[in-house]
């Protein structure tokens, strides 16, 4: 029997037989706009988080920062992200994805610009916490909205664009900071580094104009006609809206959306736990190593640590691109488990071996950046696939919050552990975190490849 060819989204449709479900629509201009708008937010997020590492190196003398202050300022936005993502996820499932998605970027730009006038460490700490709160809200809103508007067969690649944008923002922030550090002639160049993050936030705010609310959320709220009208206007009248989500199971999960308690009811408990554990174990080494890459490389004997840090950050971007190319070719479980194992194997020599050649240290560190960034594409798609529509933003917010607990702890502790116990002790601890992630995913992570978002 000959397989039917999926309809072209650009072709006119006049009959019922020519209709296509929303999740099976081929990738088109509408999806490109959504991907750019969502990835723009991730670029801005990556830039804001990436600029702090090199800015702190420049601000250490001006603000009289010791190891504790360095840890606090490095972890501040991550701590804010914890609260922002945890509580905004429940709000987003109640009021919709669009309100926060559309209006958080101007606030992010204002807070970024305010960093220029920082005069004391506590002021910068407060601003970084507030930036983290807004970033956390955007994580939950943008990841959920883009995933619910993405076609099923290209969801992995479309969500991976967000990961690439995040890595690009993080990498470009480092390069911009490095350029400012090398060329600035006045005092306090770090204030220009931090304030520069207002530029991408404003550009993203403009790019998000015209992105609609999630039709899945509208239907879940009984607004099917509004969802159908939006789909007809934005994609085409031949596209049928998604079906209404199934009612909440009778196993204890409440039917209302936006309930953190429902995440730990029997129906969702195991998925909530594995989403949190996967994200936490992945992000702890990712952020700790990325934030302090120049200091870590210097501790490992690399003389030009800034150059080594630049190589590390460029490999973060390359890894994200490669991750996008393979995410829909590998099963989710194989990618999850394999990425943890590869990263642990690459990091282990830096933790247990002494007097490694400088070239080998840089190669291992660069390969580690590649592996961690390729795996980061999973963080942009896998948690969304674990939760039903009524709980998706809440679940994603909880997973992001858990990851930021780990990122805050690792970012705070890494300079302290290096100063007190040495760099190899810190690296060995991160190897154990990666190994724990591999074991947890092997034992508990469900397969979600090819899943329809309304089928959970």
C-alpha cells in the first residue's frame, strides 16, 4: 500500500479530506517565527548568565570580592531562577503562556541596564536575583509555548534551536566581555559588560510581537473556538485544532491546572522526579564549569586561561548545533544516558590525574563543553514531553527550579572548594554528579520519542 504524502501547509485546502492535525503540520513560516521568538529569549537568558563570569573577574578589585562574594554573585541569578521558574510555572498554567512570554523582556532590559550604576556588591547581588526571577518566568513560558506550537516530527529540532540560541548568547557574552576587557580604557569596564545584556532583551521583545497563545492551553480552558480561529489565521483553515486533553486521572491528581501538589500525585510523581533529577545533574557541571572556566583552567595550569575559556565557550555553541542534528535521530533515553556517560568519562582525568600536558587539558575541557552542550538540547524538549497540557508549565517550572538549586549550589561551592581542597577535588565531585544522572536515567527515565503532546 502506498503511503500518503503529508499535505503541504502552503497549499490551499477546500475539503475535509485535505485537513491535517496541528501537530502534523509541516514546519513553515509560522513555526519559524515562533522558534525565533522563543530562541531570542533563550539567547538573552544565556547572555545575561554568561556575562557574569568574565565581569566578576574584572569587578573583583572594584567591589572587593572574596571567594564567598564571587560564589554569591555567580549563583545569584540561578537562585532567582529557582523561585521565578517554580512559581511562574503554576501561574502560566492558570493565566496562559502568552502574557509572560510577551512582556518579560522589557523588564529584563531595564534590570540589565540598571547594573551599569552598581556601586557595591550587595546592589549587584540584588539586581542579579531580580534578573533571575524574570529569567525563570521566561524559561517556563517560552519552553512551554514553543513546544505546544511545534510540529511533532520536528519538535526536537525546533526546541533545539532554543538550546543553540542559549549557547550562542552565553558564548557571545563571553566574547563581548573579553573584547571590552581588552579594549576598555576607562574605569569599571565590567559595568559596560553587564549593561550590554539590555540590547538583546529589547530586540527579543520586538521579535515576540504577533506570537499567539498556545491553542492547547486555550482548548484545555474551554476556549476551543478561539483556538480554532487562531490556528486558521496563523497557519491555515485546513489545520484542525488539537483534541481536548483527557480528564485528570482518578489516582489522586487534581484536575485543576497550576497545582504544584499535583506534580507529586501518583499519576505524575515519577515523571516529576526524573525531570528534576535529569535537569539537576546535567546543569550542575554545565554552569559551574562555564561560569568559572578561566579560573578552572588557570588552576589546571593553563597560562592563557582567557583563551582557553573562549575555546570552551565556542565549543558550547558547536555542541548545541550537533545536538540539534541528532536529537530526533536518537531515542530520548539513549541520548540521556549516553550524554551523561560521555561527559563523566571526559571529566574524570581532570579530577584524578596530575601534571597533564596543557594541550591535553584544553582538549579534554573543550570536548567536555561539546558533550555538555549537545546534551543541553534535551533540557529544552524532554521535560515538556513528560507532562500533560494542564500541568506542562508547572512541571517544566519545577524541573527548571530543581536544576537551579543544583546550579546555585555548584556555582557557589566551586570557587570555595577549589580554594580549600584543590581543583581536582572539585572536578571529581562533578564526575560523581554526572554518574548519578546516568544511573537515574537508566533506571527511571521513560521513552518519549515521537510522542504526541496530548497523549499523556
